[in-house]
C-alpha cells in the first residue's frame, strides 16, 4: 500500500480524500487487485481500535509481547 494525499479545489473544497492505494493495482491494473484503495481515516481508526483492544486486554497484550519477543530473540 502507498499513501496518496487527497486534494482540494481552488475553493478549498475536498475533491479527493487521503487514501492508501494497492501497489499491485497501480503497477498492474485491476486484474491483480479488486480492492484498489482504503481510506486513510478508516485505516487509522481500525488500527487505533486494535491497539486499544490490545492495551486493554491483559491476555492479548501478553500474547503480542510473547510473539514479538520470540521474533526479536538474538539466540
């Protein structure tokens, strides 16, 4: 995914919103991707909701920490 800032017209009205676009769609067209973009605001909200859930759930937080600890282990 790549970020593309939305734009406004000369009157300051929003013409397009901030979005994340699929690089496969940009490079190869619609035969490689059905979902071409995700709204930046919607993606940010989903990420914050997931982070809030993890931080408020002791078991989930421990699972994430354990998973990352094993990935980052230098053994």
